[in-house]
C-alpha cells in the first residue's frame, strides 16, 4: 500500500456534469468549512490532443487515455471562464494538510490494523504530521468506469478498467477496502461523468470498517448545495 489513497465523491446521476460556477461554489464552500488544502495552488487540465496507451492493471488488456495539458489558475473564480463550453476537464487544488477541519482521521498503513483492533485507543495512532493534500474535480463528456476492486473483484461480473468510457447496465461500484482487502459494493457508484477525488500523501489511509460513507455531513451538504445533485462515495488506491 505505497500508493496514494483517493476518496471519491461520485455523482449518483451518471449523466450529471457541472458547469464552472458550480465547481467554484463547491471549492469556496470547502474553503469556508476550513477543509481545503493549505498553501494551495490551482491548475486546470484539458485535453492536449495526444493519447497514452498502456495495459490495464486489472485485465492486462490494452487501454488508452487522453493526455492533458495543464495551466495555472490565479484564483478559484477563474475556473468559470476557463471551462465554459469545455466537456472534458479536471481542476486540481493542491497543497498540504491537515486542514483545520480534516475530512476524517488518517493513519499510516502499518497502523491501520492496530487502530482497527483497539477502537478506543485508535486515536493515538492517527497521523497528524503535514502531508500532501489534493482535491480534484473531474468532468467527462460521457460516463466512465469508477470501480476499483483490486484482487477482490466479484466472480462473474465484468468490471471495466478505471476511468475508461463505460455503458454497462450494472451501475454498482466495486471497491477494495484497504484496511481488510474486502469488497465494498456501492449502488450507483460504478460510473459517472463527474466525481471529486480527495487525495492524501503516500501510505496514508482512513479507517474503513463496513462502508465508504466517511465524509462529514458539512462536506456532503456543501456538495449538494453547490451541485444540486446527490452523491455516493467510493475509493481508489
């Protein structure tokens, strides 16, 4: 578990895509909640016209992804004009954590088992040193697959590779719980045009027991207010 952990807020409506003003409202809302990255920079990623081709880690089949070009933004407000009429983009808000109001406790991978076993004393293992913290808003022109089951994928269920166009009838999201290497199934999380990734430093994970409903109510309310749609949660690591 040396890779970063991404906690995902996924639009339950798989055809929903926000406009720039909605993204701006969401990021401003996180800032007001004191849950945003510290000393943050803002970048916009749009299609470059080039394509990357490689092998899917899940299926070992060849997959292709569009490459992106990135530009620095001076302020959150700049997003509105920059993405006007753009159907495929990402906004990366990068800085450091922990913020004043963290999304949830984080633990070094080697301390997860200790925190799980001793729930009352689990707080003593919480990681409170500085770490990389990034929030990414992802918008696509059509739904892409968001499941990430690792080696615990269900039998007899075809799961498209992460972040490739997906039209599968089954919209269930399949995710691997990094604390126990067990499968977590989330209705309506298997594909979307829009999702938000909360990324933390390498080797840092939240404590996951039975489900992925980890984000605090104020953050969920912020998302619902900004985007006027419902969300489910997933993970990718």
